[in-house]
C-alpha cells in the first residue's frame, strides 16, 4: 500500500493547469466571490475570500466575465462585464453595510434552518430551536426525508442501509453499537446534519441509501469563545442535559474542547400479537431505562502555512444503562380464543459502553485547485450487558404457578477499529482529477455467557454459550474526474473495494457454518452530468452503485434467547446487498428542487421472524428479495414575508418487493411522506418554530406493513443580553402520533405489533455564548455563505 501512495504522490508533482487567475481583495473577510460568464450566463467559478479579504479565482478560458461578491450584512457587489484574457489583478472592492435598525436592535440575515444544495440537504441544528435537548439519534428524525423504523433502522427515500459519518469520516460502528453512540451525542454538540443521497466515488461504497454526515461544532472565530447550556425535559420521566464548549483560535492554532451529558429515565413499550401453530401469544412489554451518557472531545488545528493544516482530535464517550422490563403474555387457542396460560417475564439488565477514538489529519490546498489530504483513525469500543430473565408460567386465571425458569446472559463486546486514507486532487487540462486510497480494519471479540438460574443458584451452561470473533479488512482506491464545458458539468468516477473478512465461532455446538471466510472485489461506478439551461433552470442526471455488507452480529450463527419464546440467530450465508441508483434532478432559481429517482436492490437483507417450533419463533437476517423503488421528491423554501419562512419537502415512492422464497408474500406499496419547518420571527426578540413530519402506510424490512405515523413539534425562543443568552422551550410529538404499528406474515407465522417511546416531551433549555462578539459576527459570515459555494461543480 505504501508504494501505491508514493506513486499517487509522485503523479501530483509538477502537474500544473494552464489557467488564468483573477486576484483581488475585499474590504471585509470571508465573503463569497463568483465569476459569471457572459457567453452562457452560468457561474463558472466560486470561492470564499480569505480572512484578510484576498481571493484568487482560476478560469480555463478567456472571455467576458462579471464578478459578484456577497457577504452577510453587506449589499451585494456586482462588477461590469470584464474582458479577461490574461492574469488580472483587481482594485480593492469596498462593500457597503446593509442593516435595518428597529428599536436600537440590528437585524441581519440568519442561516436557513434547512438548505437544499447541489449535492446534499443540510439541517442547520443551531438554527432549529426545537432541536434543543435532543440526542444525536433523535435528531436524525428531524432531518428532511429521513425516517426511523421500529428496529432503529434509518430510511432515506424509501431505502434502508444508510452510512453514518462523523465529521466526514465513516463510523465503523454498526447496529446497536452505533445507535448507542448516537444516543449519547447531544444536539448541542452538532452543527449540521447532511443527507447525501448520491455520493461520489470519493466516499465509501457502503450505504445503499446514501450517507448522513453529522458535523460536530468547531468554531472558526478568532479569539476565545465558548458556549454553556443546560436543559430539562419531561416526558413520562424527567431528564436533564448540559454541555460546555470552548474554542481558542489564533493565526496559527485552533484549540477546541467540548463536554456534554444526558441523564434520566426513559420508557419504551412494544406489543406483539402473534399467531403460530393454532395458538395466540399476546405479548405486552414495557421497559424503563435509567440512562447516563457522557461525551468529551479535544482537538487542535495547527496552520503550518496558508495552504497547510495539521489537525489532531480525540473523542471519548461513556454511557451506562440500567433497564427493567416487564412482559406479560397471555397464551390462547386460536379456534375458540380460550386462555390456556400466562407467561410473566420480569427482566433486569445493566449495560455499559465505552468509546475512545483519535484522528490525525493533514491537509494541503492551494489557489489553483491542488489538494492533498491524509487521515489516520484509531478507535477502541467496549460494550457490556448483563441481563437476568426470570420466567413464570401461571394458569389461565393467574392464581397458580405452573412452572418457573430463568436465565442470565453476560455479553461483553470488544471492538478495535483502524483506518488510513489519502485523497489527492489537481487540475488536469480544463477539468479536475481526484483520486485516493483507503484501508480500514475492524476486529471484534464477542463473548456470550449463558447461565441457568434457579432462585439464587446459577449454573454456567456451556452448550448455550459461545465466543465469536470477527475481523474485516477493506482496501479501496478511487478515481474521479470533473469538468465544466459550456453549460454542462460532468463528473465520472470509479471506486474499487476489496473485502477480506473472517468470522470464527467457538462453542460446544457442532455447526457446519461456524467459520465464515470471504474475499471479494467489487467495482462501484458513479457519475453525473448537469446542464445549466438558463440562469434559473439547472438539470442533473446522476448514477451510482452502492453496497450494504452484513455486519458481525448478522453473521454469528449461534442461537441466543431474547426471551422465553423468542430466539435470534445470525446467518453466516448472508450475502451483501447491492443497489443501482439513478436520479434526475431539476433546480429552479437554486431553491425549488425536484428529483425523480429509481433504485434496484438485489439480495435485499431483512430481519425475518419465522417459526422455530410449536411455540417459539426465531429471528434471523436473510436475503429475501429483490426490490425496486421509484421516488419523486420536491422541496421548496417559502419566504412569505420578512418574519415567516417555511421549508417544505415531500416524497412519494413506490416500493416493490419480489422473491422466489415460497414463504415470502410479494409486496407493493405506495408511500407519501411530508416534512415541514416553519420559522417565525416575533416582536421583542422572540422566535417560534413549528415543525413536523407525516408518513402514510409503508413497508419495513420487506415484510412489515406499517400504518401512518407522524409528529408535530412546537418551540419558542427568547434572546437576552445582546443575544448572548437564549431561553428555549419546546414540546415534541404533541399529538403523540409517532408510535409505530403494523403487521407481517411470513409462512405460517403472523404478527401484529406496535411500539413507541417517550416521544412526547416538554423541554426547556438555556444557553449562553461568551467571547468576543465583534469577531464572532465576522466568523458567522463564512457559514452563512456556504450555500453559495455549492452552486457550481469545479
């Protein structure tokens, strides 16, 4: 691998683009600068000015151009048409302040809550007052076009299999481990949530529905700044949260630190009405968890020079959960509905998670488009769960005990994660070439210890215990080329990924599939072309091939009891699922976005519940079907007036699941989802937010037909102390309509279920920003102009 990196580095040396440069300086820092061609009225180059106001633009051909400069709080500057046929230096550009005075308060533009950009949709968390007090996982529910199903799977545009990124780096955690990590994050630590449905070849191919990137907060402001927040939430139980963020930036360094916590009890319920072997099992389960979550981050950026930056960041999270569960299951005959017996299961579990990760990165970027990045990541994740499950069978009237049994399970998990990647980009002729390498390694050790419990007596059961180790190495390389010619912009890419994995089950059971070895190479092409028909109309056609690989839990063939009547088991024969995505887009005036996409998924993976014996069921992942999804999406930000803004998006999609499995019932479902965010500015520095989402009946996992669900949230904010102190109150899921319900039939098994959590809550949050406000306002301009930077593909 080292030799390949050296070759890639050598290829970049001495390669220069024969471009014309336009240089200048603006009277304010961090403005956005654009060049528009008179020939076709398209924006051919866009950049952000430096902190001293200087900028350099590089173009590939001579012609007439107009320069446009925008900066938050200043009037737009636009030059006359200029004949640029050689390197050009412009005179100082003086921007004129654009402010409106109202009762001695300066009103300036604010960042939109939701931004739809050329390559992604962005939820600006800080602009959403209703996000206060939420954790990172619940925050995903607020992102446009994102759904969470009853198994905590994330769904985008009707597809599961979303890759979660943190600060642009793929999280190597998966399943329960990833959900627990995200639940430990606070919304106060997150700056934006980015939904990327058509990633380029630069990104990992994993994630057939695309990528969700959580960008953590890191101030760009000079001097010392910080924020302190605390909050209280009341659902069925009380909860509290707090966070502290510090940042110190100078000309050479940027030092930042964050700490946050979430504590309190949480209630969940799940009911399952199961018909199996002429019997009815009507299970009603409630659980209460006492959660303690903590997160800390420490980072340093060192600006070696104008073009070179070295960064180091360390993240730590630790959480503990004490969970009590009560499940009552009346068991009746199907023919006459007569109750035969009742199973009462009272479980106690203690769970803990520890995560420590570090990253070191180096970045080089110059004014002519050459870039070089190298990232190294290492992490160690541990999780432990100790669960006691007593089971008592009563007679039909629950007056007499028929039998008792119990078991205890200890399930520690140890995960080591390593990755190294390098990315390079450089101008080639009239276009830009990007390429890179990446290697990642994951090793997991999973111990399952089972104990038979009889009162105070415990006996280790070796036949029901096991040790499963799994390791996976993915080596990847990619190349991507982009070019703009006339009204067209083209991007083509190819990514190759080699997957080497091995799973080894050590148990007393003699299983033929106890060892799983795989070594395969896949190619993932991607590409897109955009056409700027007019200044207000832009069309795009995008294609990508994606993959979703089985994780280590899915491949472990050992059977594990989740309760007396239910068993889970991995599937070592589970194959990756592959997705072809094609998407046609149209943008009108950079704000009205319409898309039509088609996805074809092969070897679709789903968690299937099937009959184990007369009274038990078994859950296991299987490749059950091929899936076709046709999706139409529309998003538009309305500005009714100066005090009322609305962002609305709608998706309608048709999902078709077909399979050769005789137990599988083919499913076709039409689904409509709606998302809306109202932002209302009220007198006396009040701000209101009314937001919500709604989904019509849908299909989960290829077999579960669900009913409609949605949520309505309201939040109010008042600012004090020259806008440094913010008081926010919010009510979430006011109508209590986000609980799920649905039914499934697989072979001879039928299940109707519903469940939910404390989605309806009242929250109050106080936050205080401290530091040099004058400098902080300058820093905000850079963020506010980010939307402009996405209107052109270099």
